[in-house]
């Protein structure tokens, strides 16, 4: 862990402290915004930033080339994240919306600042992902878990762009102080899931945003959990199947949200597509495991390139 990106580790530590403060705020501050405890948003954001920062601190430590560029990109990510959470918490203290809020000049300026940090995060995330995508890890399974996680995470981050345009109702109201929305088909602030706040009456773009972004934790974690499988071909196939399934899940919940449909109230069409996705996984996984049942084991043959060359020199 000594090689992990230190600014991102520091950012994660700051976010962990702020998450504890936000948790106390949820229970001690009885103010409500959009039907939810006002400190719930910074709690969710800080916890998400903890996972985000730790993951990128680890990923950037895997780089064997362009280390200065990796350090710079990670430092920009850490700074932008701190700026964004600072704006969110400052608006909570003021009792105001942090997102889509144009009601005063100060609110507009703070939201514009947040928009800038989000764009910076997206661009640096893409640049860092490009660097890491082509870095080979210890095994093909680890490499592909990270690659698929990076691509799906970038797509999940990009879903936030769909929240920015004003709704038709907002465009019709020339005095509207809120422009943009999480929800589709219903106004923001309606009935939602406990703690998460995701709409239970309409679509909610925060659902694919959440699932997409956290592919970067789910898939590498799955790769870690499957390291006990000695057959590396089977392990790689499992990771590819899991990556395809997770990508399908993110695509499904994005499609569901854009159709104005709540996550917890899928219609027959959504259930049918979900059933096909589950059935495909249920067929693919047992087929993938057949070599293990037959007793065939493929040894681990992938090593760091530098080690291979070094051993070849010694033998010579």
C-alpha cells in the first residue's frame, strides 16, 4: 500500500471523516430537503468518494510507465472531489439544494463550480482509465476485470450528463429556479426509497449512475475472490461473463430509468429482458465451470514482463 497514490488516500481519509460527520448530521439535524434528511446527500457522496478514491489510489499504483502523469491525474481527481463535497456540505449548512439550483446568484455560482468539478473528474477519469486500460496485470482475469470495470464506470459517470438538461415542465416555467433533474417522468423530491431516495413513482437516473460507477469496485473485487481458481482459462471466462452481465445490468437500469419507470416497479417488458439476462448468466456460468469438473487445470503462466526478461538474462 506504500505505492498507492497518496493524495487520493488523503482524500479518502477526509471523505471518511466527513461521512462520520454526515451520519451524525442525519440523526442530530432534523431538517428535511425533498422529503429526506438534509445530511443524507453528503453521507452518500462521501461514502462513494471513499470507494472512488481508494480504488483509483490502487489502480494508479499498478502503472509501471507514465508515473508522473498518473500522479498528476490522481491529484486532480482528489482536488476536484474535495471541491465538490465542500460545495455540497456548504449548501447543506445553508439549507439549500446543491444540484440544479439557480434560485440566487450564489446558488448558481456554486452549482456552476460543481459542474466544473464534475467535468474535470470525468476528463481525468477518462485519461487515467486510458492509461490503466493497456497495463497488463498478473493474470488475464485481473487485467480484464479492471478493463471492463473502467469502461462501465466511465459510462456510469457519463449518465450524469443526462440529468443536466431542463425538463419540459421547467422549460415551460420561465420563473423556474431549478433546471435539471434526477427523475424522469415525475418531479424530483417525490416518494423515494428509504436512505437512497431513488424515485418510486418514476424513472431515476441515479440508479444507472450508481451501478455504473461502482463497476470499478465490483469487478476487481470479483477477480480477487476468484483467485482460488487455479485454472486461469476458467477464471478469465468467469470474469468476462460477470463483466457482460454487469454491463447488461447497467444498460437495463438505464433503459428502465429513461422510460420513466421506477426501479422497484418494473413492467413486463423490463422483467422479460431481466429474465433473459439472468438466464444467459445461468447457462454461461455452469458451461464455464465444466473444465474444473473434468479435472483440467491450466497453470498460471502470466508474469510481469520485467521479471521474464530478467530470468532469461540469468539463464543466459
